[in-house]
């Protein structure tokens, strides 16, 4: 063990992959996001006619057979397939060569808020109809949320820390933050980290409809997700995955890797308030921003762009605005804040990872994606939300916020290198 | 050995194991030749149960090692 390199204490992103409602692969996704396209349409993955919400942001171009062998592609839960694809894209993008030494220092941390709910629902139906002998042996492995990490580690031969985080809609952000800590403290040199989710199935839709958290603007899907707009009435459910190759800075430099950015700050707090509603004072969200700034050693004036959690629910958007204003002071009115959920919906456990990716691409290209469907200002949401049209702006440091049922609050700070 | 049963067993096997039809010959072992692991075998047996409307008890699964074994077992079960 004596020949293990000393960790640099800095963690950079050297590869990215994404499966999103605006396309599979960054090259497809990013231009459409900057163009302000909506991916929200009537649900096709199931017949939604009996549900109060009948629209979603589905991934339409994903073909599991492109990423998995035929046997697995046919039966595996969609949340695992998305992660396998995003991880494969990230590995290819990073151009990293994994030899037997690096293999043991290369971990996986791909979280999911829910896990294999589609497969669980199908197998539950089989058991009800045919008894316990009809339950598939793949129910347990395809249902458990850690299987995205497990599967990706097997396919890529990665034998470092293998784990996952489950914090509802802050999962993706927590996964990147926790993987950052693992590398920073020297327990791995590289980590595949991110989030994945495929919640558009009978149980997922039924559950979120019952929770009254989603929009019911069924007759106007493209305008249904309208974060920070006065007429917002709930989130649009989405699906997808984003996965990063996180790498020790010295290791990345030594191999001449392309570097998208550096993770420099990570804040996480709890609300201790309610199982689904955010604390109306947004104190936990505020403290997460403060912790992220403190761990980054940065002040609010250093942040050039915020990718908001911005779910398009009344309480989230109001509370998040309060948290940013309290943490940033006067600078809150100078920093552009956008919610890309206006275009791709809320991808739950994948959202934090997809939105961290958006921060990296925004800094790389000096282009900030908009909040679309912003029409009627809300006096309680009075920041610069980059309304409707992308903006050219050079940004060196950006922040991404994510919040989850259970009272999880996460803020990540990413820096251009 | 019923040709109809063989045809259906081959179809189910191709679908469940994602293998090529020409690989699914009577002598092919599900685990040795067709790449099935222990979970795949359980899933495959359940698919045979569904396809043929029969029950295959756990203690009889061991009789089904090859494609030919499956056809023989299913024919016997159906005529019983």
C-alpha cells in the first residue's frame, strides 16, 4: 500500500455522460436545453388517462440494447439501464485507461431516489395474480437502488468503493458530493458518480399524484413546468441519469485529461420539519448554501450562476428564493438563477447530477440556460431567473441546489479549472 | 419428442436468454452453452411454466439441464 499516491485534496470532473428527456448524450441534450425546448408531453410509458397528472418529461430516444446485452436489455429496470448508458458515455468521454492498479482505486457512487419501481410493480402484479412462485429472481436485484452502482461496477470492472446514496430528489447532488469526499480524503483516485431515476410507471405516477405535488396542467404540457412564475402549480415528473468521472486532480493532470471543472464546495443540511413539505423559513436550504460557500472558501460574490432546484411548486420556489437572498445578501439580485426543470421536468434522484452537468457546460461555453415559461412575475420570487432565453455570460464558479423529501438540502459549488 | 414443444422451448429460450436461435439446439446446456446463471435458470423455468401452463416444482428443476431435457420434461408433464 505504500506506493499509493498522496491525494491532492482536489477533485475534478474529467468525463460526463447523460440520458435526459431532451436526448441521450450531451451533444443532443445541451443545444436543445440552450434553445429553451420543453420535453414535456402526454405520458406514453403507460396509459395516464385515470391519473390527475397525465404529462411527464420522458426520455424518448433511449434504446437499452445500445448499452446492454440483449438478455439484460429486455428485462432490466429502466433506472439501471439509464445509469449504465450514462456511465459508459462518461468513461468514454474521460478517455481513462483502467489498468489493474487503477481498477482497485476506482469506485462507483450512482444513487437513485426510488430504485426499480417499474420492475417492483410488475412483479407485485405477478405475485397477486399467480402467487409467490411467480415472482422473478430478478425482483430484488432490479429493485434495490444500489444496483445502478453495482451493475456499473461489474460492467466496467471497477473495484474501489462501491456504494450509493438515497436522498430522494437530492440524491444526484449528494452522490457527487459524497464521491468528492471519498477522493479528497484519499479512499479512491476516481469515482463514477451521479444519479439515475425512472419513476414514470403506475406506482410512481399514482404516488406522486396522491402527494399532490405535481402540476395538473394536462392540456398544455409544454408550459406546465414554470418555476418561479406566479401561475406555477406543481412539478412535472421526469426521468434520466447523469454520471461523472470524478478524479483526483494530480492524477488527471498527469494523464493529460480534459477537465470540465472542479468540485470545490459541498453543503448538506436537514430540515427536521415535514416528510414532504420544505421548511417555510427555508433555513435548511440557507444553511446548505452557507456550508457550501464555507467549504469552498468562497463568498457569495464569487458565484456567477446558480442552477436552482426550482421545481415549479409553490413552496419550493418561494423557499429557495428566500434561502438564496438570505445567504447571498445584495448579491442575490446580481447572480443569474435558472431552473432547467422548466424544460426537462424533475428527474428526482437524477436531477442533482444532471443540473451539476448543466453548470459545467454553462461554464465551459459561457452560456446560461434559461427558465422557460416565465411569464408572470411573483412578488415572492424576485430574482433574475434568466427568463425564457439563454444568456451569454462568462462564469468561473457556479452553484447547484437540490432538495429532497425527508428534508434533505444540498448545495454543490463547481469551478472552472 | 414433440416438434411443437421444441419449437416453443426454443422461442422462449431465445427471448429469455437473448441468444441466437441457431445456438438453441437440443444438446445445448442452458448454463454451459447458453450463458445462463442461476437466476436466469429460475426466470427461464418460470417462462416455461407460463408458456405451457404447467408447474415445475423446485425439486424437479434439476432434471432440466439442456434444451432437450426441457422438451422431454414438458412433454411428460403435459401428458401426465
